[in-house]
C-alpha cells in the first residue's frame, strides 16, 4: 500500500491511489503492515470516518512472494492463514476505548521510574524504555520514542504487572484494544501443560462499576501469549472483548509470569490504543 499526505487550503487530505495494489513506499523498511498502521493513525488524527484495505488475497501463488506487491491479508489457498497485516485490519475495524492514558509511555515518569498513569505490582521492574537507542526504532513514528519495559524478578515463579488508570466505557459493548508488544524466550519447562501453568506475558482488561467496585457480573478478561508467540521485533496484538452490563470503567493491565522459566522475561509494550 502506498499513500500521500498533505494539507490543502481546505484542510488535511489523504490520497490513497489504488489502495492495496501498489507496493509499500520503502519495501525494505516500510512494509505494508507498517504503512497501514501509520495510515490508520492519520485517519484517526484528522477525524476521517472511513478506511479500507482491499487486497484480501493473491490472484496467483507467485504473488505471495513478490516483493513488488503489497502484502495481502490472507495467504492464497483454502486454509485461513493470515499475514501480519491482518492484525492492522482488525485494529482498524475495531471500536476503541475513548483514551488510554499515556498509552505511548512518553514524557515524565514517576519517582520509581514507572511511566506516569501506570502502577507496578509484583516481583520485578517496570520502567520507561527509550526506543531510539536501538537502530530502526521506532518502526512507525506515530508510536513515539519510548515504550514501557516490564521485567520479571529473579525468582522462577515471579510475576510482575503494570496497570493503567480507570477508563470510562459503555456497558455491554464490544471493544478492541490493540498494543504493539515485543517479547521472546525459550526453555518453557511445561510446553504441553495447562495455559495458566506456562511462562507467559498477558494483557488483562479489568471491569469496574460506577462506584469503582469490580463488576459483579464478570471481573476481567485475559489473553496470554506463550513461547510460541515470541516476536522478532514489535508485533501488533489486538484484543477484542465485551464489557459486562454493569461496567462503567475498565483498567488495562500488562504483565509477565515466569511460571518456572529458568530466565527472566522481558516484555516491551508500546502504542496502546
């Protein structure tokens, strides 16, 4: 996908010629997935109500490996095997929270180094992390220059989490909360065990009533990611959930649990929206 942005006398405009049919602007460092993420940011920034991504799958098998073409959502074939850009399409079509306070982890930090608007709990460390000290980061400028780094403690069963502030929501409503996460480990001591017993990083949505008490219907939804979900860089992770009928607020929580893993787990979180 390729697009051009600019400002005219009547205000901002976004031109998307033949969206989905053109190659990325920079085929080495600016792939289709990153271009779509940036475009969705611009759509939201300028209050544009519509958007589309029309390259669902390739017409020929050879197109799946052709670097001159934009990456389609689905790989060619009967099975539903998706390319990474599918996560951006899912994010684009979701109904998002009105605001995630300091979801890009920029600016000041608290006395203990934790990003403002977030609270650490458990055994380990939570701190603001400067992305620009790494070559090629941030991958997309709209993510900002910092991330939140969550690191478990030295104990093999340590768990650490970071929880944001209360966010107002509508009850009985389907939301999509998306984040860019980076994590990787090997040596899972129980790869075939129950999910709750395995080393993992997780995203939890906590539900609260108008009086600030936890929902009496459904207190939380959690999605966990394991060794096999490890990323080579930041990847996009949308989470879809429906608030209970008594929900007035949610909190967003990220964390990591070693659950017997011999080494510490490091989770980098950025661009929560």
